[in-house]
């Protein structure tokens, strides 16, 4: 079992920055993939950024150049640095860990979510 604890959300003005952190505990291995999802009211949950065990990253187009995902395997932690925030970034952000994608051993774990609100 993997437990995920998120922090760093809050209220910020447009153009501001926030850094989200997610600390994993339990049977978490560096071979697992990690990522950040978000969901705004009335919208579908979307993958914001993902990072593999080899530190390969991908981002949804709307955040490219503004957000940066990183991980610290020793600390079992994934981060999301968010710069130049826009009101449309407002959502609940969820940390996610996955293993065994495309296999019968697929398992996913979720954090509790942290609210990010971007407004004047």
C-alpha cells in the first residue's frame, strides 16, 4: 500500500507562483511513475504533468513553459512548480502514483487533493 500526502495549495493572484509537494510512504519504489492531475468544477479530471522513474516528463499543452514536475527518489517526493498562474488553473490538484500500466498488476494511488485558487 502507498499513501500520498500533498501540501502547498492555496490562494494566489494571477501571475503568481505556487509549489506543490507530495510525499509517498509505504511500499513506494523508484520504478513507479508519478504525476499530478487536476479537476475543476464541471470539468473532466486531466493529467497536468507526469514523470517516469527515469525522469522523463510530459505536460498538458496549457501548462507547458509554466509548470515543472520533478521528483526526489530518496525522499519519495514529487513536486509541481507552478509559475505564471492563470485563473483557469484553479482546480483541485491530486498527486498520483501508478505501477504496472497495461498489465494485470496495474495499481494506482491517489492523494487527498489540494485546492489551488488563482484570482485577484
